[in-house]
C-alpha cells in the first residue's frame, strides 16, 4: 500500500514545502460565503488561528500544509498519519477526546472546522454553531457528516443514501478555498480520485458479493458492538470492493448485540484499530481474541474461515483515511484469496 508521502512525491508535492503545486486554481476572493450544513458561513479573510475540531478536519488542514495557521486540534481516535507527524507536532493539542468550549476560545481562534456533529451541532456538548456565531468566529462542519438527527437514537444521525467521496472532495475544496490554497486542494482531490478509480478497477469480486460487518469497538465483550452503518464510510468500502454491508441500519453508528451480528452471517469481519484506548476492545488483538474464543461468536463462518481483517478505525468515519482503509482491507482479502 502506498504511503501518503509517496502520493505526494508522485504529485510533486511536499509537506515541508506546504504542498506547493502548479498554479491552476483562481485565488479566493473575500469575503467568501459558503452554504454549509444548513448554515451560511462567511469568511472575511484567510484564517490564521484555525482550530481542527476532530481528526479529519485537522488532517485535511495538515494535508493542505496549513500547520502554521492552526491554533489547535482536538479529538483524535487514532494517531496522526506518520507522514503528518512532524507537521502535527507544530500544532497545539487541546485534547485527544472532547475539548471544552473554554479551551477552544483560549486559543483565540478565527475559524473552527469540525469533523462531527457531536463536536459542533445542535446536541453537541462541546459547542454549537450559535456559540461561535455570537463571537463572530466562522465555523464549518464536514459535509460528509451533515446527517438527520431528529428521531434517531444515534447522536451522529442517520444516512438515507450511501456516502461517497464526492462529499470528501467537496470538503477539501471548500476548506482549501477558505484558506486561499485552492491549488493544493485541487491537487489533493485529483490524487484521491485517481487512487479511488485504480482501486475500484483492480477489484474482481467472486461469484457473489461478500457481506461485511465493520466492528468499531465495544465497551466490553458483553455490551452491544458499535458498528459501521449501511450507508456510512463502511458501506462505501464494502461497495468499493464489490460487496455489501451486512448491517442494514441507516444509523451512522448502530449498536447491535452479538445475537444480531450472528444472524447477519457476515462473510468478512473488519475490526478497527484505534489508538485512543478508551476501552480494551479498541485494540484489534482484543477484538480478534474475543471473536475466536467466545463459544457462540467463534462459530460464525467468517471467524471459522479466518476472514477477519484489521483496518484503521478512523477509516470507518467518512474521512481522508477511508480510501486507505479500503486498501488495507483489499490487501488482506487478496492474501486470503477472497478477492482477486
């Protein structure tokens, strides 16, 4: 699997050089107004003290070479991509979990980009958009996570249609225009498009579609499992690899007991690798140990056939890592003979 640095090298880009790219995109004209998740966002000048509220928002900014214009980041389920580690080390970490609103304001931000509605939304315990609007601080929520939350038991909402990378590319484009680095944004989008097309073309499914369960984590072996929903990034990965998500729930992160997972009869179980260490089952080894030793779960065909693969947990969110996760799964399934 290619590393991020090799992608950038192929594009003639450099993290240390701020992702310099050939000048093709027009400079941003300010004030810039963007319709974002039902809100109108107006940015009057390029942000100089931005907050990346959530891993995906932070990593997009870092990929765009904006570390010197970031005042802080927060909420990291996984460690930064290795290729971004040096750039990320130059940015203050507010918290690997949910930060407080006060800790954000202490950094005197002039722009806040959030990856999830639990970080910036009507039910967020961190901040609501009105909180920033009253202080004349523009805020931006990832278009890929603008979901319907009314009537949903899932705080992240429900998704009626399959997520696609078009929403990711929209996010990269809009953030690059907000910071007046559209050239870098378009270069990054072009690279992702190429990689997505290459992966889709390289997959030769078998006679029937493989069904997948994407297991993010669980508080304990006896608790319900947090799973990737049908139409989220997990469903996109399954579709990209010529398969389907065995979980039919439209909730972004449905919870399901193991009786229900057994009934779904997945061909493949994808387990997330997380660095946050909130629960023991954040660790992939702990997940696989449970799968292979539980008397009932160990009888699942996916377990007996050793069709269990490990994926970066952040890739189960609709993020810049989703394609990386799909590549990880594809490589392991090819080694198992389940993909050609």
